[in-house]
């Protein structure tokens, strides 16, 4: 399975690529914390990202600081999503 689409900021196609990269970073951090992809398949990822306001599940083991970092990365509005220099 090609996992690239699990991280791709599908709703931001055509927008600033750097902001889409921040989205992808948040998804990769979640996978590292979960030990598996945050969504079970690309189809589920497309549905959740494009048709709901839900964030992927955060593992209990992820610190509050980690959860906050991921929430910032997965901000739906690209104008409100931080750029790389704003992430800590």
C-alpha cells in the first residue's frame, strides 16, 4: 500500500506547499506515536480529512506538548497553520 496519501494534505491541493508539508509532518508524528498510520486506509483518510472536522486519534502516551504540536500541524485553515519557523 502506498502510504503517501495518508499524509497528503488533500484539502489543500493548489495552496502553499510548505503549509501542506506542515500537515504531513503532523500526520507523520502521529504515526510515530501510534506505531501505525493514523487512518486505516487512504479511503478513510480522504473521508476524514475532506468530509469531517475530526482529527485523527491521539495516543494517551503522547504528551500534552506533543498533542498541541500535532493540533497546530493539523490546523484545517492553512492561513492559521504555523510555518516551520513557528513550530517548537
